[in-house]
């Protein structure tokens, strides 16, 4: 995570002529990827011109400092051909590396052959890289279809932990917002850059994949680096205070990166599992709760985010501190207590969620909430027990509706000359 | 539009104590609004800390330099009581002035009485004003219901021009995304600030109004000031090049601000009409069109935005320049020609639209397009003929679906001691 500036190629600079574009494509194929392959998340900072290297030991977009905006898309694979699927992953790799560098997708840019559709759709031409990261994942249904059939000769490599999540009490999942064979998480500090990336990758997949569902998020709800301040969710509370952060390398190995304990999943070592949950908040009901109740439900103050047992935002909560009426200060059903690692064998998640508003609902309120994303080493130990505990005894759950759900295996980073997920198909 | 800095009150600074909050509320009631009432769109610039004065001769959010993000909401009025409606407008005025200044809504802030719900929902507490503007409008149905009944004693003040827009060829309008008694346009450079504002105004209206529909936009598609660069729409083309801009004061009087020609609408002088149209783009089909065809449909180059007749982005198109096959270089069905003021009696609009993506559609593509907003002096002369011409002969229409539509009268600015729309109810 060393911050090592490099020259920023702006898309605007490429508008001048096709020769410059061809030059970039050539550099991609030979020079640049090799030069940066060992540097992990090489960063050129400077506001919107921030760029993150696409290749490295881990995929970018996990421990990368959480960008402000999200476009997440899940895809169904339409083809039965493994070769066609691998070909798409190769083309996605090329385009992802170009776009995360702030370049247009493809080689025929906007002033190319007028007889052909432009390779790039154009809406980000004047915009810098904006910290774009693209993170790819594989869903359980890619390995076996609903009837259990091996779709692409991958069934014997399906990790034990990559199974559909169980039904949780309170789930009212919309199938049209759940599941998916593939996923792409696009994060950027400019939403137009994130949208552009998903659109161009979907376009490259035309005929091979189709978008199953997609979700925009407008505000990050987590910090993935100690350099970031803690944002607020739509309950108005700081969220992600106790998140696993990029600087905690030992915790990342323990809680986020997949190890070598599953012989079927050697290809996933150094990757992670991505849990996505679309969580609607009944915000109009929440907003009518007294401040004291809101804080009791969360277990923290609304202003500073400090635990109700005292201190500052980053202080550890004291769950034993006695309050009034023989109850602890932090209630037994307070969110911060129910999900705390101490009651889950020390399990922590790297959360990377976003606030969303998708218009209005039938009740004259906002269709709004949290698009929860978490990266974990094993969903069976690091997510399912926590979600079950929430469903059972978390005071917040009364104000939540779980409307979408998906699980993906996120392969490790893309090495020099490799394509996304190459270790799975090798 | 003079840029006159003033002290920026951050919401964060208000967290310290209730006394400070009460002080701000006092200043609102007595001092600050008066001090700034004559200054129009007083601006304190500086990135996210930009603030625009809420009070002035015109409402902010029209000629204000178009901010990056939008949350637009239309409301149904639930009450039959004119007094209750006016009371809401008074409370909206108070909260709007607070939030556009970067302050929380209401007086009991986050560290207020724990026995009461907080006045402010909290998710923007750590965020600066972010250039927030809030612009209010009144729909035709506020004056008369579907049966023609006078709802609030306002029927004799309904402007002639404030009628439901006609059905246009190609309209496939969703009633749940159309119309509305009231509207609020929230624009800001941080989407969380825009969402927070709409949410808190909706909350203040609980029981009196309900959200009929709402729309987020992630990327501006227009420039309303010569200081801004031209952004791109989801066709990948620069949009809004020939927009009416804040610096064109004579053009604003001619095309945007309502004059005194309608005796029923004296209350609207200095206001405007807001036309909202949700325009889905069939972007997957568009993306398969050759570059030359895309440019022919628009009448401009995709790279620089110059007219196909030559020059630079800001050059006037030459519609008479001959091309090949006895056709003009700019085709007869090119968008730039069909909507050009020269063929509409010189009528121009002040456009203020935003790109949107609302997840995916049933075809495995993106539910995406342009949320078109235009401010005009008279929709009958400045919008309807242009839309009819587009429906009839614009090559772009093949790639558009009009899925939502609404018209609102936007009253003039709010003077000292006044509430939003006071001239209508006086």
C-alpha cells in the first residue's frame, strides 16, 4: 500500500488521434502491466486523478480506501461454452485495466472508423480515473446450475463455502435482486466513471452474459483505511467504526483473505468471499423514534459514535457496565453487542457497503437503505452466524428489510499476462 | 451572481452543544436572512463548502451553476386544509434555509432531548453544504383535482400555461413516475447532501404530503454558467452546449423567467416553469450503431462536440452546408437541427438534466437514461413545440423511451420573512 505516483493518462489526452490510442494499447500488452504487476495497489493520488493498479496479489477494490460511489452488477451467463466464457474474461481483463487507468475501453477510440461502433461508449471521455476499481467474483450457480449440473467443468473446484446463503428470519428476498453467476463491483469517486465501467463491461459481454441485477450506491458506509473518516448510514449513525482496515495485515489474513484449507479451492487462495445484501431501512419509521431509543438500538451515541459505555468513537464498548434497572448500559439487544466479534469467536468482516435510494416505495416513502457488502475469509464462520444473531436478537432488525442477497467467490489478484480468474480455469 | 464569500457554518461545528444550535436558530429568525436577502445567489466557493443563499429574487437551483448530483421528488398533498398546506410551506422554508447553509434541519440537534426524535435525521451531519440548492414547484393538480374541483381556493390563480402536458407520440408514461402536486429539486455536489435534504423535507411533511415519485441523478448533463465545462450524457455525447446560461441575463428574461402577461399568474412573475421528463435510453442498441451514424443522428462529432458542419464545440451549426448525395452535412433529422431555436421561433430552454441508472431492466440491460429538466418562461411556446418536433422527425427518438413526465410552476424567490410560494397564497 505504498503511495507511489505515476504518470496520469487522461482520457481527454487521447482524443487527439488514433495513433496515441494505439500506443496505449501496445503499452498495455507489453510494458505497463509488467512494470506494475509487483506493486500491488500502486496509487497516484490527487483527488479525481487517483489511480489504482489493476494487477497485484489481491484484486483492488477490497482493501483499497473505500471510494465514495458504487455501481454493482450481477450477471447471468448465457453461453454453454467454457471457451466463450474464458474469452469474455480475457476481454474484461483488457478493458478493466484500461478503464481503471483512466483510459477508454478498447483500441478504436472516439475518432476511430466511423463505419464501426466506437469501442468505448464515451460518457467518461473527459473524466479522470477517479480512483476506479473493478472487482470480479464468481457465484455458486457458475459451478452448478439449479439442477446440480456441472456447467463449465468447474464443479470439482467449487469451494465448500460457496453455497447459496441460508434463508434468514426476516428475509423477504426479491429473486430479481439476488444471486448471479458473475459479479462486478465498480467503485469510484465519480459515479459516472463507475457507471461507465459497468456499462462497457456489460457491453463487451453482449450475447455471452446479461445483467441480472445492478445496484448504485451513492455514499460509502465504511472505512477500509485508517486514513479515512467514518461516514454515516441512513439511520444517521456513523457506520464501519470497527471495520477491518487495510493497515491490519494480520487481521486481513485471519478474516478476509482465503487460506489454503479447502483442497477444492486452491485457485481461491489470496482471494475472498463477497457477501452482498440489499437492506431496506424503514427510515420514515426510524425517524419517529426518540433519540435515546435510536442510540439504545445501536449501542452508540448518534453524535460522535462513541459506545454508550463512554469514551470516543474508537473506544472499545464495555458490555458489562451496569446501567439502570439492573440492565447494562449497552442493552442486550444493542446492535454493537449482537454483532461484536467477542460473541462470534473473534470473527470480523471487512465491510464495504453503500447507502442507496432507488426512488420511492408504495407507502409514499423512500426506497432506501444500505447495500451491504462484506469481504470475509469464510462466509460460514464470518457472516452466517452474525446474520443469524442479528435476525434473532438485534433491536435494529425491526427497522430493516432484507430484499436482496448474493454470495460470490472473489479470486485473487490478476498477475502479469493473466486474465481475471485465470487460476480457476487453468 | 457576484461571488461574495461568507462565513461557512459546518454541521460538524454544531455538534458541540445545544446552546450553539439555539443560537443559529435565533440568527435565522432575525439576522441572517435579512442580511442576505438582497444578495441573490450569494456564493461562498471552495469545493464542497460552497453555499448558495436560499433567499433572493429568483429561487436558487435554476441559474445556479449546475451541481453534480440530483435528488428530485414529487409529492401528493394528502390534506384538504389550506392552512395545513401553508404551515408545511413555512416549515419547509425554515428547514430549506438551514440545510442549504450546511446546518441540520430544525432546532433540536443530535445531542438534544433523548426523549424526542431528533429534528434532523443525521446522515449529513459531518458534511458541508456541498452547494445544496432546493427549488420548489407547484403542479396543475394542486389547483384543481382530476374532477376539476378547486382544492385549496387557488383555482382562479392557476396559470393558463400550467396544464398537464399533452400526450406526445412515443410517450409510454408510467403514472407512478409522472405528475405531482408539489415538487422539490435538490441539487448538490454530494449526493448524500441532496438525499438528506429531500428526506428531511419529506419527513416534515409526514401526514400532509407523501412522496409520489423520486428520482436520483448522478451526473449533470448541462452547463448553466459559462464557467462550467460541458458534460456528457449516456449516449456519450456532450450535452447542453447551447444551453441558456446564467450570464445571459437578457435571454433569461426572454426564455426562462415568467413575465406579467397572464393576469391569473401575477404571483408567478419572476418564477419559471419546470418541465421534467424521464427519458430512458436504449443504450445497448445505441452502442451497436456505427460512430458515423451516432454523429449523424446528433449532428455533432462525438469527440469534441463540434457541429458536423465544422468548427469547435461552440460554433454555430451551418444547416445549409451541402454534403454528399444532395443532402446537407447536418441531416434533416439530426437532433441539433430539429430542436434548434431557429426552427422554433427563437425559443430556448434552460436545461438542467441529469444522467440516471436505476438498476437493470427485464432485457438484461441497464434501466438508464436522462432525467430531463428544463426551465422555461412558457411550456406552450418553449417546450411543447420542440417535443412535438422531436417526436415527429428526430433521429434520436428511435433510441429514447419517455417513461415519466411532469410540469410545475416554480414561484419566484423567497423574500425576507416570506415562505416558499407566499405570493400564491397571499
